């Protein structure tokens, strides 16, 4: 194979090589320009010299397969790729922002900032998982900030695409990934588990909250396996100022068994965006590592050792664990529509054990009095609505942690529900439609507007009008 | 170039027609019929004459074990297959049987090899079902990409730099890159008698510029194909299995 020696000024397929931006373990990153592309670009070139890790080639080929199949704001835009006959390369958008490395160096960060960065990273992961990809190398260096509220995942060289042959999986016996953040099942060679990314993100949140990684940086397989039985010190032991909800979130991500973690990155993002709604368990209150006997039991007792299933799959997980919004008109909650709405929700939940419900009510603002500060009556109204929502949902008998309650204040109920659905990556909205009434004629149909504009599924529950049957 | 690959048609006219319609809709410019035009199904004459028309227009035809058996002795066939084969021979003309007998065992095109079964010994009709069998097949040839059938269950095997093999079950309609310079072996599914639990007919589209292979699954009138098998007095199991794709 004839190889071009890359240097500033070299032209490959119309791309002019600029500055060398980064020298990584497996690849080099060059700034490049092209007359047809105004976008700032980078070219990634694998290290292929004799004696280099053969994983570099395969990892590069995987990224060449995966990146062109990805889209959306949470991945760098793919521009071009070149084969191995002359010079292998991959050209993509140069994401403007910095990575989270400076943040991790500045850690511990304030809890609010940890949650904000974590939510952005979780939302990016959710987008990736929905495109059939498990990243498998989530760490501060691979998360870039596109702007103040959106993150971009980079480096898909270790990733697994459920619809593509996995060359990394079979070729290398040793698990590849970044030791401080790698999930236990990934250490054991499983590459199809989307919740491995949730674990890695949890390890990163731990690091951002405490200033240290939960498992150090082990370099040998035996030391890597320690995370299957050894629990890291709870963040609040290291940082007493770490709030209980943040520790709850972090330790749930770091559960050894994937089934005990957040079922999806979207649900993790939801908790990080709503700290006051995080259901606290024993994880939140833990202040010490587990005792010696418990740890040894996990290490040596066959019944206490984790078992990992082979194929949960990135997509299957999301389909079984959606975020469902139910918009409840509490003024009519025990009427026929309130009961029909609850019964529909009950049927949906019966098939989706991982589903999580956000119960919404919209408190209408009067446009004119929008800027008036809430008086005591207004406050009471808000609390009263919350209580009513909880009362409506009680017959569903959902455990805390699967259901949350939110009163939104807005001029337009439909717009408020739609905004909420977009921000929280909601998969399904369930709401009732009033039968023809004077009120609907005057105000327009909320359900109609939501159904037309929603970014997800919408179920409209309607009571059959007896006069028309 | 968009190349449609159809294997193991097995005298199933309904499935064959459904796949050809779908391939035309997907813009196929060239056709490869990868063997086993006949056997099991009840329309050998129609399938064969359609294949001959396609060959006259430049399609590549490869010999399968059932094509060979139609003209010759049928060694090592199951009872049902042998019964169907006796019937098939009785309904084909001598010229048709000769045509099947003279089909090539393999055809090489650019860096690809089309062959019905194991490329290392095409006349032995060995199955390529797992990584070891795929290694045997790939090591028996110098082609970068081997495309074969015979198994009736789609699979794609990649031979990596360190000589490990990856088996991958392709997802229907999702293009799989057969990246250069890596070597690949693709076992395409069956048009006329799928056995992967999905009764829909399978055909594959190879796109040479992008170097991708996509398995397409097409629903077809299974009731009609099964009814003809029964009407011809062929074993009931050959009709029933079409509904289950097993």
C-alpha cells in the first residue's frame, strides 16, 4: 500500500491538511479545509506504522462504518472517508466547544453543575442509543460541549452498532475501553449493553462530584474486575456537601447489575433535570463502603456474584422503558374522563415494566397578570394541584421512582406540554379530549394541538358521546 | 452497480416473482441467481424458463446441488427432498435438465466470488453455518468477498486482520459494509424456502460503489405456493414449512 506522508499542506481527495490538533493512542487528528465545505473540519487518521496496536486499524474501520450512519446534534457531522488502498481517513465536522476534560480537572464541581453536565451527556447518549449504537468509551475527553446546553459524543472507535458486524468484539480478547469508567459487564467482554454507557456516565459524575474516579485507573484485567464486587466510597463520604439526590443518581448508575441501573439514558437525564423528584433509597443515605463480610461474600460466594445476560441491546432497552407523560385535568379527575385516562395508562403500563410516568397539570396563567408575583393564593393553588395529581394517580399503585408530579404554569397548556415533552425526551403523551363543549369551541383543542405537534406518540383518550352511538 | 442476488429459489414462483419485483423497485441493474433454482417447490418449469430469460439478458446463474440432482443422481438428500426431486425430474424436459447440469459451479467478478455452497470445495456442497466453516470456505479462495447460499439462513462473516472471524446476523433492510481490504463471506438467505424463522422471501442487494450488502425480506403469497406443492402430491411438510420459515 502506497502511503502519503501527511504534513501541513498535503492535499488528499481535495482536503488540505492544516495543523496537527491531537495525537491519540490510536489516531491523529488534523485540522483540514476543503473548498466545498465552509464548516470547520477535522481529519482523523489511524496510526498504522509497524508495531502499532492492530486494534487501531479495526477500531478505525468501525468508526468509518458507524459515523456515516449517525445523525443529529449530538454527534459530529460526517463529511467523508477514505479507504485503505491509499490513505485511510475520516473527515468530520470540528465541534466548536471544548471537552469535559477541563471540568474533570477542576473537579469537584458544585452539584448543580455536575447535574447539568450529566444531563447533557445523558441526553446525547439517549440520542446515540436510539440510533442503535452503544458508545462503550464514555469519558470526559469524549464529550464535547457544542454550546451551553448541548453535548456531542465523539470517538466511536470502540462502539458497538447493533445492525453492523462487530469487528472489535471478536478480534480482541482483552476488553477495550477506558479503565476508570468501564462497566463491569464490559470488563467481562459484553459489548451490546446500552446500560454500560449509563455506568460509565455514573463513574464520570462520581469523578466530577468528588474529584476522584470511583475505581482508580487499573491497568490489568484482574484489577479491572475488582469493580464486580468492590463498591467505591459513597460520594458523600468524600464530599459531605454532595446532596443525597446526587449520590442516589450516581450510585444507581454504578450498580453492578445493569438491571439495577437506570433503564435508559433518557431516564437518567430526567432525574438530573429534576433533582427534587429523585426517589431516595438506601443508596442516598449510604455514608460508608459496605462492610468486609458483605464485600467478601460478593467476591467469593457464587450466589452473590453478578450474572450478565448477553443481549439486552440498545434498542430493546429503550422500547421497554419509555418516559410517558400523562396530562391530567385535575378539575375533572374523578369524572368519566379522569377514570378513562387512568385506565388507559394502566393498560399501557402493564406491558412496559420499565416505563416511567410524569404526571402533568398545567396551571393556566392569565396573559395580563403574567408578571405579577405569585401571591399566597397562587402558591396554594400550585400545591393544591400537586396534591390532586397524586390523588388521581394513587389507584395506579406505582412505586415512588416510577412516577413524578409536575405542575407547569403557562399561558398555553398545549405549548407547555409540548415543551415539556421535547426537553425531557418523552416517548409518549397520554391526555384526554373533552367532548364537544362550549369551552373547547372557545379555547381550541389542547389534545388536537398536542397530537399534531408532538415529537413522540400521542394517545388521546375520549369518552364516547352517548348521543352519537 | 446495484446487483441483486437471489439464492435457493427452489421452484417457488410466488416468492421469486415477489423478489424480482422488489429488486426492480430497488433499482437492481444486474442479477445473480446463486443456485438451487429447482427442488422442493411446485413450479420448476416456470422458474427455470424465467431464469433462462434472465441469463439471456446477462444474469449470472450458478449451479446448486438441487440443480445438479435434477440432471443426475441425488446423493445424500433427505427423504422429502428426494421425493420432490423425483417429481421435479419427471416434469422437466431433457433439455431443461441439461441446462441445469451445465450451469457453472462458481463465477468470479472483480474481487467477488459467487458460489452456491462452500467455496473451498464447491462440488461437495458443504454448509457454511459457523465461523469455522466460514474460515474453511474463505481460505479455499483468493476472492476478497465470497457470496454463497445453500444454508437458507442469512449470515455475514468477516475475516479480521488477526485472522479471527466475526459472525453477524444481518438485520433486514440495514446495509452492512463489506469494507476493503477486509475479507468477507456473505451467506444470503433463501428466496423460496427461508429457514430462519421468518417466512418472508429473502434476496440481497450488493452495491459495489458503497461496498454494502443489504438483506431484503419480501412477503409473498405463501398460501398459493403451498397449495401448488400439495396439488402436485409432494410431501405435506414441504408445503407446511413455508408458513413457518423453518
